[in-house]
């Protein structure tokens, strides 16, 4: 399975994308870069999924993509069925709503 990992150790961020020629490493820079790299890593992970439903495996309580952004990103994959995208995005939205209550 293709995965993307992000490690945030001591203010530095490293992202390893399997199959990429090298890892992306950002030193202890401005804190505003960390959320951007986390967002990028999640987008890359979504685009590498075999099926939309696989997102349930990677989804955590600390998702930086909203269900709407997740749907928009998955929609870039022409091989993903619209119904499958909507189903997983609704599941994620319901999960987030129940956690907020």
C-alpha cells in the first residue's frame, strides 16, 4: 500500500513518499509551514488511494482536510466513482460531527 508519513520532531518536518526519489525535509522553519506540509501530505495520500473507501484506514482525528476538501481532492481521480466518494465523505463528516458534540 502506498502511504505518506509525516514526522514532526522538534519543529522540523519530514515527509517520506514511497516511490518518490527522495524524502522532503523541512528544517525548523516558521511554524506556519507545518500545517501546509501536513495538508500536502494528506492530499498526496488521498491521490494514491486504490479506492475512496481506503481513506477510512488513513483517516484520524487530526485530519487537516475537511470532508468538502476531501471530496474535491478525490474528484481529481477520474477512476473514482462519484457515489463512492460521496459515501466516504459523508462517513467522515458524520464522524467529525459526532466528535464535536
